[in-house]
């Protein structure tokens, strides 16, 4: 008579992606050092050049991740590896 109704407990993908902000560096050497650590840990990352009053900075980001939970998991991995200054944000 009746078909059971199953609710999907998995989070729905909203099209929003998340990144872990890992610093904006004036010195390219500092940005490269952070990138080398991420590569060593097997964390996907990318670099953006951003303009600031102090000059161009190299912003290092881990990700993007399809969910906040995945980004938080990556951040926990980074913190356990000694990178303490990360934070999760929506990718703009």
C-alpha cells in the first residue's frame, strides 16, 4: 500500500565551496615556505595575489572543499601538523 519515505541525512551540496585561509604574505619566500609545508602534508592548495596598502601579498589557501565539514577536517589536520593560523571561510 505505502512506499516508505526516506530522508536524505547527507548534507545537500549548495554550490558553495569552502577554503582554509592560511595567511597573506608580503614576502614570496614566506608564501613558498607555507606552500612547501602543504605539499609535504598532501593538502591541496592555491595562491592568490591580493593588493594591500603595504603592497602585493601572496594569499595561501587550502582547498577548495565542497563542504564546511571537509574544510574543518583539513584545518584540524593542519593544526596537528603545526600550522596554527588557519581559518575556514566560504570561497568568494
